[in-house]
């Protein structure tokens, strides 16, 4: 009977040691789960902030694109005006050159000089 009692005590001690180990493993697992949960929460927050930042960036880029498109249109108009001014200037220079030329009897040249001063 004493032997059986010792056997039961050893078994109880082993079981108690196993319970302590299991509890430690459980606490470690719970800690891992908590850390993973916190990490997931941080990642979700970061994803949300990134999504907001991306939306803001897309909105800003759309606005910049609109301004660029407007600038391209304005530049196109400015180039057209410059070409017209250059053309008018060239025609005016030709008219002045023709009007001051050596041909004193050229009525056509005098008229061009008046048209393009």
C-alpha cells in the first residue's frame, strides 16, 4: 500500500509538473496571440492611413493633372499667338524692305509698305 501511495505521489508530481509546463505553454501562446493581435491592429491602422494617404495623393495628382492640362492649353494658345505675331512681324519687315527698296517707280511696293508698316 505504501508502494502504491508513493507511485501515486510520483504520478501526481509528474502531472503537476506537466500542468505547470502546459500553463507556461498556454501563457506563451496567449502572449503570442496578444502580440499578433496588436501587430494586426497596427497593420490595419497603417493600411487605413495608407489608404487615406493614397486617396489624398490621387486627389492631389488629379488636381495637378487638371492644372497641367490647363497649362498645356494656355501654352498652345500662347504658341499660336507667338506664331501669329512672328508672321505679322515678318510680313511687316518684308513690307518695310519692299517700301524702301531701290525701285522708285513700283506702285505695288508702295502699297505693300502701307499695308505692312
